[in-house]
C-alpha cells in the first residue's frame, strides 16, 4: 500500500515537471511568433508569464535528477511545437 502511494506521488511529480517545461517553452514559442509579427500586447503578456514560470522551474530542474531533466525536456519540446501552432492559430483567426 505504501509503495503504491509512493509511486503515485512520484508520477504526479513527474507530470508536474513535464507540464512546467511544457508551459514555459509553449510561452516562449508563442512569444517568438508574436515578436516576429509585431503583436505588442500578446508579446508583453507572454513575456511576463515566461519569467513567472521560469521562477517556478529553476529549483525543480536545478536540483532534480537526470530523469527529472529528461521529463522536463520532453515537456519543453512538446511545448515548443504546440506553442508555435497556438500562436499561429491566434494570428490567423
């Protein structure tokens, strides 16, 4: 029972780590698209949230294990692609 709870807690932490990597790079990708398209308000908003998310991520990744870094990086890679798609969708609709 205890081992099962530990595994569930570890999985929850890994999902949180993936999502923080995803969110940060999702915002960075969107921010780049907004900068290149001179969208001032969206680029300022995404810029703020990039920095805010970064303050949350630094401790998690800097003191994490190699597996934590890999999970974070997969989240970041996913966020890059989805952020790019989302920003372009925003600009065209």
